[in-house]
C-alpha cells in the first residue's frame, strides 16, 4: 500500500526547528514531498539531509515570510520544483511575553509580523495552488493547517500581544474555512498547549525565570512530535471529512 501522502507536496513554515521540523519529518514519512521554509538555511539543510537519508524528498527554501515578496517566492519555488501544492502548514511563530506597561513596541511589531503577516502572506500566495490541487490532484482535496495556541483560546496576564496574534489566527482560520472548505480546501487550526520547543527562549532571562521556567519545571509538556502527529491526522482524513479545530494539551495542563 502506498503511503497516505504519496504524490503530494507540503510547504511548512518555521521548519528549521521544533514543531515545524517535526511536522516536515512526519509528512515526509507519509510520502509527501516537503518544502522547508525558514530563515536559518543551515538548519534547513540538515533537516533536508535527514529526510532524504530516510527516503523522503525535501526542498530547502531560505525565506523571511514577513516579507510578502519572499513568501510569494517560497510558494513559487515549491511549484517550480514539484509542480503542485496540496498542503500548507503555517507554523512560523514568535512568543515575546511581558506586561503591556513599559513594553517595547518593537517586540510587538516583530510578533505581529511573524505570527500574523507571515501567515497571511503564505496563505495568500498558496491559496490559488491549493484550490487547483483540490480540483486536479488525485486526492481532490487540499489542506491548510494554521498552528495557533491555547493562547488563542484563553488570555493571561503578560501574554497580551501574543494572545492578540493567536486569537487573530483563530478568527482568520474560521473565516477562511467558511470561504473555501466546500471547494475541498480544508482549513483547520491546531492549538497546542505547552510544547518543548525553543519558543520560550525568545524571551528575556527575567521573563523566562518569572513566567515560563516554573511552569516547565512542574509540567510534563508535549513534544514537537505530538503536534506533528496532530497535523498528520488532520491532513490524512478522507476527502469528505474536515477537521476544523484540534486542541492538543499536556495532560498535566488540561
């Protein structure tokens, strides 16, 4: 039996580490050709080598998706190499925590650029190709999976602008789902709880020690592979089944 995603192409943003890298490995293992998009070329090349050594197919695309032209080019390079695009995983994200009072607005700009603008740019560029794949590809279905967060469901003190970006992703996902899912481009949001990635390390030592370290020490958190498994579940459903929302939590946090 052929792997579930044979003859498909997936583009994953933020693929250089964490959830993005784990998702790329998982989808490649299921037979998809994977376009790896991120800014850190060295990490992408290492990941691509690992995937190809395991029998998969990977394309390295160094790009900053907060730049609309680079996001568009990433999609175009994927189409040039593979001729099609069936799956988009919008995973790239940044989490900078802290109170609103006294915050550095440049941190807000960076978060909004990565978490919101980057997702919008890649989705806008990919959507025509996904719609075409839903009509023409053997599976006759395509998928967008947006990686949000529990912070898109619940707001906390110190998470204000990060909450804003993730609540926004959830709203955008639902609107787009209503727009295109009946054309068999399924649009879903995956909301992880705490995952063992480098996301928390983006914060200052003070923020890490005060807001993130105690939680990580007290909780058996998720692994990136847990989220990759969720993505794989969403995109391998039969054509008639659409997963609009998947919420994955550490048992200790739920």
